[in-house]
C-alpha cells in the first residue's frame, strides 16, 4: 500500500507544479485540450476553468460544422465557458474562418465583451473572416487594460466619449472599414503605441501617423490610398510597406532611426518611383536590414536603383531580394558599369536572393556582392526549379563555386524551390 501511494505521488508530479507554470501549460493548449486536462487527476478536474488564455480558432468550428445548427452549439460553448470561468482572462482569441457555419453577431459580442472587460483582459484578438462585415460594438472599446488588440473584418467607428487604450502597445487592423475620422480618433487614444499593423483597411485616403512612440509599422495599402505622412514618427525603427499600386508620398521625408525596411512595390511602378529620394538619402544611413520584393533583376533601372540603395545604406548587414519577374529576356544587358565599385566595401553578413525566372543578372549581382563583402558569412541563392533545365543548374552551381570572394568565411548555398 505504501509503495502504491509513493508511485501515485511520483506519477502526479504535474499537479505540484507552480501555478504560473500550470497557467503557461493551459495557455498553450486549445480549448478542447484544456478541458481534457480534467482527467489527469482530481486536482486538475477544474483547473481548466481558470486558464488565463482562451482561444477559439478554426479547429473548434471544424469540429461542429457537421451539426444541423452549429451556430447555436458554438455560441453556447463560448458563452458557458466565459460565464463559468473562475479567474482572470488575460488573453482571448476568436477567429471565425471563411465560409464558417458560425456567424458572429452584435448580440454575441455584447454578451461576451463585458465579461472579458471584467476579467482583466490584456490581449484581445477578434477576427471575422466570415465574409460579411459587421459593426464593431462600442463595448469593445471599454477594455481599458488592453496591451494588445487585433481586429479584423469589422466596421469601426469611435464614439465621442472614447476613453482610449492608455496601456496599448500593439495594434493590428486587418480589413477594417473605418467611418470618417475613426482611424485618427483611435490612434490618438493610444499614447504609448509601439507596434502598428494596418492591412487592407478602407474608409480613408490619407494616412497621418503622428505617434512619437511608434517603433514598428506595417502598412498594406488599399487602392484608395493617396498619401502617407510619417513626419512625427521619429522613433520608427522597423517599417514594412506593401505599396500595391501606390508610390510613397514625399511627405515621408526622414526616419532617422530606421534600422529595418521591407518594401513590396506596386507592380506598375519602378522601384526608383516607389521610394522618394528624400527617404533614401536621409533615412538609410542607419539601416541594418533591407528586404525588396519584386525587384526585377532583368531590368537595368532596378539594378541601378539597388546599387544606389547600397551607397545610401553603408551599414547594411542583412539583405533579402525577391525577384518574381516571370519574363525571360533575350536582351543582353551590360551591367559592368552599374556593378563597378572600386572602393566599395559592403558590410553584409547575410544575403538571401530568390529568383523565379532568368537568373542571368542575379548571377552578376551575386558576383558583385561576393567581391565586395569582406564580412559575409552566408549567401543563399534560391531559384525556381521548374524554370531551369539540368544543364543550366549545373552551370550555375559551378559558377557560384568559382566566383571570387573577399570573405574567407563566405558560404554560398544554392537551393531549388517551387515558387507559387
């Protein structure tokens, strides 16, 4: 009997873990698995009812999609779990997938959000990918302790008595339809915001971001956008821009602390038109990471632009270039002058180059980088295997092997991928 008790105690060590460790374990489990922990032991029977993180994602909706009325079942599950929860809920995630049988309604949010606001909610993620855009109820704006807020697939307006999110550090807005002035009112109520994502939102043509605390910014612009102003975002260090068919406004004159910059340009715009010269000359001197998507390595203007970027960013350490141009060209371009840099000394440590089609000019660029990067550690060249025959692949691998390199530690990886 004594041996049995000792063995039982040893096998139930998980029940003696510190409370914060148990919270982490429960917080990393999906709802169904959280409830299943009730069978571990008598001590764990009701622990799931105080889990500080609740996540209702696509997996939950798939479980009940075969029912005649999944909408009623799912809404009852979420309501019961919130009503029966015994402790604080620091993190709440609700993702309604596209073509789901569940339709979120104002009644649901008006029932759930007040509970969360009383449960010390700090991380709120509400994404409605169902396809029908609903009005976000004002009650969501009552969660004053939020440090993270993500909202997607809703209409959003800001009432005159909006208190603001005084503790908010991170804000994600995805496919949100703003009423007139709503975005500016929302931003003005977040005085300590450090990270902002705005993706394919509409309801405004001009974007003026005046946050002096902002450090990370991601913008994926809609076709309606006409200009961006970042005059007061002086502390921005990480900027990602998906410009679609837009060019950057000249109002972005200086980002003096910028260290990371990623750009997906509009396909109709040359790169030289996508970035204003004022930004290139005033803000790239401190740049350490650069990613350029859709850089056309078969286009002389894009090559010239890239070399001008290198001259404006002497501190670059990591570079990512993605060339998705599918048009093979029979035109022979002489790039020797553009890629000539007698006194050039690049500080690259890591370079990644992705090429979908003709690798001819990418090879010239690689030769230039290897010959002028004494600190280079690894250069990865990734080609589309469907576009190249075996003879071409062999020739590329041999050319890469014999290219002159100034860094004794430089390692070149030649990879083949299937690009979408």
